[in-house]
DNA sequence: GAACGAAGTTCGGTAAAATGAACGATGGGA
DNA sequence: TCCCATCGTTCATTTTACCGAACTTCGTTC
C-alpha cells in the first residue's frame, strides 16, 4: 500500500465521516479545493503543513491520517470486577481489559458539559471503545444500547456502529481508550 | 508544537537511534543530503513521499515519525495538552498517548488508601505505565522522579525501573494502563 | 424550462520543496 | 605532514505542490 493511497483514503473517509463537503473542508483548512480534490484522488503528494491543516479542520489527531483503518459490551461498575491479588490491603487493582495481540490503544481525556449529545459516526471495523468515568455522570454507548455511568464505572463497547456521548451531570470527565486493529 | 518541529526531531532521533549518519540515511532513502539536513534543522516542509522514503530507510513504521515519543516521562496536567479540535464546545478531548505498533496495553482500575507506599519492582524492559488520576491525590513515578498528581492529571513513565505508588489523600482512584512490548 | 448555488474536477502561474554540486570541518592511515 | 574519506551545511537550479479561476454536474427553486 503506497502511503499516498493510504492518505487519500483516510482524508476521504474522515471527511465524509465528519459530514463535510470537499469545498467546505478546503475552506475550513485554508486550502484550495483543487488541492484537496487531487489529494483524495490519490494524485498529489501532500506536505506536512497541508496534512496538518486538514487534520485540524477535521478535528482529528494528526496521526489519524495515517491509519489503515465480538460485538459485545462490558460494563464493570465500581466495586465490581475481580481484583488482582495484592500484598497490601490498601492497594487494590482490578483488571478491566487485557490487550489482545495486534491492537492499538490510544488514550484520550475527554471533558463533557451537560446539555449536548455528541454522536460519533462509526469508526473502522473492529474498533472498541473503553470508557472510564473519572467524574460526573455520563450516558454512552451504541445508540440503542447506551448505559448510564457514574464516576468510577468502566464500560466497553464496539465503536464501529453509531454511538453517542452525553453528560448527565453539569460536568463530566472520562478517559476514553480507542482500541483499534493494528 | 508545530508538526514540522515534531517531525524534525523524530527524524533526528530515529536516525541517531539507528546509528546512521545523515549522509548514509540520505543515500539509503534515495534523497539528497541537503533535503535531510534541512528537515532535521526544522526548515522545510516535507512531502509524504519524502517521509515515506525516510521511514523505509530507517526501517520503522510510517507513524513513528509523528510521535511525540519521548521515552521518558510525560506529565499532562488537567487543562494541559493539545485538545483535539471539536465542533462542540461542550465536548473537549485531549490525546494523552497514541499507541505505537507492536505494543499491548492492559487497563487496570486501582484503588489506594492513604498510609502505605507500594514499591513496584521493575517490569520488563520497555514497559511504560500510564497513570490517570480519577479521584484523590497520589504520588507516583520512578523512585527518584515521583510526581504529585491531582484528580484529572495524567502521567506516563518508564516501568522498567523501580517505581512507587502512594496515596496522598484518604482514598485515591487511578486508572493504570500497563504498556508493554507485545 | 431557465436560473441559481454548491458540488467536485481540470488547467496555467507561482511559490517552494527537492536536487546536486561545492563548501569547510573533522578524523584516521600511510 | 599530507592525503582522502566522511561528516553535515549552503547555494543555484530544477521540479512540483499549491493556488486561483474557469469548467462541468447535479439538485432546487422560481
């Protein structure tokens, strides 16, 4: 896979995922339409600055443009889960998720305020999302399978279907781990 | 951090790590020495093909050139970190750590009480520990480089040296992500 | 049906990235 | 000491990525 084809597809994928037109993205990124058009066509050979502008306009991390791209959910409430053996009673650990080979896990801190729902378009096939609520209350999950989580709860669900995030308390802080095929 | 400076450092870091001279890398990658020289100097604005050639010549995955990858410790306080742009002001996300290929990340929830220090023996070479404080205050890190963290803080450090965990508040809840070579 | 706006695709001009040769600096080896 | 290989940098030239405007489609509206 040539890197240009990779990026061409990534740009197109992320753009459509974001629901933006080519013209709109070009304007947002401060690029010429023609530039974007050629990039998505797999022609051209974009520079770093160009890619940076695109990633910014799309609201995605820079590295997303280079990604090649069990449908079960797991919910572990505070106090649930099997503890990992520890010598000290003042130190209890619970394994929430072990990492299968051939996967990558990107870690995000996400702050949410009450009143708006963030709908996320499906991520690439095989993506999992691990959500840990640090503070506040949130409602997250696949659109028809959302869970209400309190501080300390852990929830895992598939990210390759439409899903949503919503703060139920005034503010909420969650750790989001995007788990995708390597 | 401008992406060009990021890449400039990444190229230099990976090249020296590989023990290659600038000239040798240029020849191997099929680029002009001058091109590489300027790139490492933080001038220039490389194209994808140029970066691809460099990554290939270095024998590293393409994405390595975009990593913040200081294998040392990284501390991101609440409110710090470069946010991922979002259309919604009520939803802010920060990328704390992207996942390099060939690594596994196990996720733990850890509860700590005040009064005892947990000393951890070194883990296998190459292990990283990601610590996110959900509640309370903790002191963690390599024994001579501990950091005091408040709720919401994120801290990453190498786990292949002796390190310790200690709760500074009555209770503390942290998410621990053990990041080890696959 | 004509008129309009927004979609994405070509096409010359220009700023700039990549080249290749020349440069001074450094370090062995004969 | 001299020679010469190799290091990384600098500079004129060539190549090309990006821009802006013109163009083609495709829906929508009057």
